[in-house]
């Protein structure tokens, strides 16, 4: 496992990348309402990223015969992650809608995700969104130089399990920097099979709890990208790019 430590100059670039991405997400949040198509939101995301002098991180990701075709991952209700935006996919009252978005700016990546309520949603759906955010923040609070990565995994998982929900286990967070996905893998749950590591100041990570109302298991859709809950239950996602410091973390995507 090779985890890169960023220099002060590289961290400065990642701060700007993260700030730009957070500004794009704030603009997209204002467009989440019943009647909007996920393609309309995707097109706005691409326009804003390009106007900011950056490039979309996800568009073309994976290469080969089935590259990801869009700027955002647009995932509705029981879709966990990697949903493909579509002109046919119209947001409706009561939906929960996940936007996962990344960009590359001056050679460095930033990555973030949010789950939005479309109008009035159920109490269970609202609790799911809130618990997923809490899992991120409670886990992130455990991290600083000298701490172990597993402290995040254990704390995030506890928040979810205490609420009676389930943590997705076949998808995890990751290191980030000159590549969108770097070492280490960052599970949102604790299992000994994942290598643990002692953190150092200058490491940058994308922490991203994915939480289901029902079982943790997922299935891959026919498009080869979108993951859905195996039992059809609702799923939420919350992600930020963070920097490890001597005293704690700095959230770069805010």
C-alpha cells in the first residue's frame, strides 16, 4: 500500500479544487426539485465545472467499452451509487436523490456526494439522510496524524448500526490526489481483512458512507454501473474530500 503525502503546494491546489466542487454542488442543490430531469442537473454540473477551469472527473471514467458517460452520478431512492443521468429520469415529490460529483483541477482531484430530499419525504427517509451524514462526521472526528484509519470505520459503522440501518460493504471510500482513486481503501465498517494504517499529516482521503434502510447487500444494474439495494430499500450517500492534519481533519469540499 502506497499512500501519498501531499506537499503544501499540492494541498493548496486541492483546497481550490475542493472549494470549486463545493460551489458547484451548492448550485446543483438549488435545482433539485420535482419535475427536473437528472440529465438537466448533469448538464448544469458539467457547464459549471468547465466554467471554473476544471474538468469533470467521472466523464469517461473506466475507459474501455463502457466508460461512465456523465459528469455526475445520479442515483435515486434504492440506487446506491453510480446512477447514469437521463432525460427520462424525472425527479418527483418524495424521492431521495444522490449526487456524487468529482473534478480535476491543475492535476488534482476532489470528490463529494450529497443526498437530497425532493420535496416532502418520509420520516424514515429523512432519518436515513441524517444518519448517513452523522456517520461521516462521527467517523471523521476520530482522525488525525497518529490515529489509525480503522477508528473512522468503527465510529461510522456504530452510528449506522445504532440507528438500525446497514452499511454497504462492497463499496468503500479511498485516498485521492493526482488520481481519483488512490490508496488506501477506506471502508465505512470495520473488518480485519482491510489493511489498517497509521495516518500522517498531508494524507488526503475521500470518506463516503453509503447506508441502506434494509440489508447491506447490493446488486449491479444491467448498465454495468448503477448499484441498487438488493432488497429494494432506500439508500443514502454522503462524501467529502478531507485532509489529515496534526490536530484533526480539514474538509476540503466545503
